[in-house]
C-alpha cells in the first residue's frame, strides 16, 4: 500500500452560532493515498464540504477545528503557521468548487486570475505566468486560450469557467486536488467532459484527488475508494467496486436504492424517509436510527464505532 | 459614446424644468424690487422700477424672455454687484470646487479604511465603535461641527485660521466639517458592501489560492465592493453641494454656496438662477461621470 498523502484522524469541526457551538464534523477519520481518488459521499448537511474546507484551512470565520489531527505530507496542518499554510494552498493542495458561475472574481480577467497563483507560488514573471496560463487553458481543453486570457468570467459558459477553475487549481502541480461537487452545477454532457478531464489529468500528473459529491454516478465514474458520511460521521468506507457490490450500512443501501433504474417502472421513486438531523439536535445512539429500516431498541442507545470488516471495508452499524 | 450623448440630451428637459421651478420660486416668494430701493421709496417709485425691469408682465412672458436670453448665454445682471450674473458665479466656482474636492478626499481617507476594517472585524468591539462613530458623524449637523472645530482648533489651540480663504491651512477645517458627514455615510456603505462581497464564492476561491488575507480583502473584495459605493458617491454630490452652502457660510469661504445664500437673502434673482442652474449641471455631470467609472469598475456592464 502506498503512503497516505493526507491523513485525517478524528477530525472535529464546530461552528459558533448565537446558540453556542454547533458541531458539524464529529470525529472523521480517513486518508488519501498518493495518486488515488477518494470520494466523500453524503447528503447536504452531512459535513462533507466542511471537512474539505477544514483541510484547506479556509473554514468561515465562525468555524473551527477543535479536535483531531490533519497531516499532509508529514506536515501537521493544525500546527503549521498561517504563512506555511498559505504556501500550501493553491500550490500543493488546491481546490475547485461547486459553483463555477460565482467562484471566479467578476472584475478580474481570466488571465489575471490564472497568473496570480503562478506569480505567487512559482515566482514567475508576469510574461512567464501568462505563457504558463495559456498552456494550462489548452491543457484543460479551452479553445482560443490566448483570447480567453483577456476575457472576464461572465463572458464564458459554466463549463468553460469550471475548466478555468481546474486549470487554475492544477497550475502549480498540486499533490492533492480537492473537488467540491465539481460537476453539480453543470449539465450532463459537460459533467461527463469535466470528469473525463479530471481523470486524464490525474493519470498524467499522479495528483491525488479528494472529490466531494452526492452523486453516486460521479463516484462510480472517478473514485478508487469511497467514504460515506452521515451527520458529520463516516458511516462506511470501502473501495468503489466493493461499495457498489456489497454495501453494508443501511444508509449506503438507501443511497443506492435511491438511484432510479432505467428499466424499472415504478409509481414513486425510492427515497430515504426523513432528513439529515439538525446538528443542534442530534439523535442519541446511532445518528441514523430515526430513518433506519433496521433500527431497534439498541440503536437508540448505542453509538456504534467504525468497524473494519476486512482490511479495506469499514461500517458504523451494529445490525449488519 | 452614443450612450453618453443620448444621456446628455436626456438632461435638457431636466434642466428646463429646473430653470422653471427656480424662476417661479424667486418671483412668488416676495416683492422683487423691495431690496433694490431704500425703505423710504414711494409706491410710485416701486411701480415704475417694476415696470422698467419688466416685472409687471405676466410670468409666462417673463419666463420666455429669460429663456431667450439664456440661450444667448445671457444670465442677466446682478443688481447687488452690478455685474454679469454668470461671471459672478464662475468667479466663485473654483473656491467651491476646492472645498468639495478636499472634503471628498477627507471622506475617502476616513471611510475606506474604517469601512473595510469594520467589515473584516464584524461584530467586534472595533466594528461597534466604527459604526457607532458613523451614526454620530451622520447625526452631527455640519454647522455645529464647524463651529466646534473653529472653537477648539482655531480659537483655543490656534492651529488653524478661523475663517476665510487662503492657503492649505484655511482649507482643513471646512473640509473636515463637510467631509465628516459624507465619511459617515460612506463608511456604513463600504462596510455593508464589503460584508456582502466577503461572503461570495470567489473570495473563498481567492483564499484557496493561498493569497494573503490583505490581498483577498483589499484587492479581490474591495474592487467589487467599490461598485455600489461609487454610485452612492455620485449621488452624494448633491449633498456635497448642499453642504457647501452651510459650511461656506460658517467659515466665510468665498464660494458658490456663500454667494447663493447671500443672493437668496438679497433677492438677487439673476444670481440665484445662474447659480442653481450651474449646480444642477454639476449634479447631472457627476452622475454621468459615475456611469463612466461604473463601467470601468464592472466589466459586466455594457451600454449599447
């Protein structure tokens, strides 16, 4: 097994609100190996995006990591100085976001925004950065790269903007790329193109990818390994094939069953009943028990630990 | 370019309306000749002066005559100063410009750092202090602030001259007086504009690139936050000019405002008309300039 490039242990994040601290990530443990694509799957509110922002060190001002460990290439992310963290961001760890429409600054040209990272982290001159920027745009399949450099974000389509984001994120050859729902805001054909692009680029540069999504189709397409998050916890972890073939946790089962099948004629699409619990009012015992078809009395009191059923597959459930 | 020409054309009816309102107002608010003659003048003397100056004709006829002269560039005579009203107004204009620009500079110097700071440190003691100060600054009447500044810095500490126009030292107190109110308004505006921008996705992107927080705030956020601020600043021009009326009177600053206040008191109609028309032109111009700056700041805006 290759070395983990990112190692997260028992990560806990909370947000300060008017009603006190609200925990949103409750002891998340996972790692990303070199050259691997790990997908984090979960519903809105499961804590997956917060986890990624915590890794980047860009939690909103009212959020904080209050426990746990984050190690990136043997560096303790919770101990390094702000300056050292900044030197990592956009350089060794970079990130692309869900909303290509709003993730680029509307008042600066594409060229400016691309050059900025290169000048900052690679100490390139403006001209060299410009050349490299054009190369990056070509690499992500943008036609007329030279012209696009002088355009503003609003002059590009959503798919093009996401390509620009990817070009920007990859421009300093990051060791880890965090992609937070990179295709959610795009239409289906563009989604497929962006995913293929990410896959190809990963193979070329051996970048590790941490992809955050709620779309199991995306998971099947790009991931090597998957962790399923629910209410700020990891409830299942498995290699991608194993997860699809042999899901253990009832929540994962629910997610799989929620995918509509093209040949089935059904009156209503399947859905997991209820919603993700509010972080201010977490159920006791197993956090999934109010929505779980298998839940019994024990589930209401016992909070299950993440158990490995073999060396790669883990689940957080006492019933299966 | 076409857009701006069109906009300039659109201002003509506005200016016409302003001339009409001012024209009627100065004539219906009192006897136009009462200030021109000594108190001992007889009714016959008053009547003959009115007749001679054409005040006995119906208002519409008088207005048309006034417009006719205006088109020829004739703004009438000031009977107080016995000179061309337009020349008189233009003579006073540079002093007002000087004061207005200095006040704007004071307002920018105060409001930009404070507005950004209170947005970045929102809900902190610092934020409370700044927004509280802004409310106070807005609430203080400028004539009162002006008198207090004169009392403290000119009379007691004798750091600045009390009034009048001279070098830079003469400019400082009136500029602070006029700039404070505008700074208060702008600080609150910059704060709320910055707060909105700092929550945007592209700010998170900028942070994820590893940029220093000062660059994220002062470059990525502030450039965007400026867009609404510029609009309001242009609208503030009218407040600024209104402010000069009071400030110039308090500091005996020989500008357009002081002239206008005197002219209104003396019923010097041609001067009132010329000054208001000129002020109207400036307000309209500053709005057009704001439009231009707006386009420079926000690439998403295109006028076709």
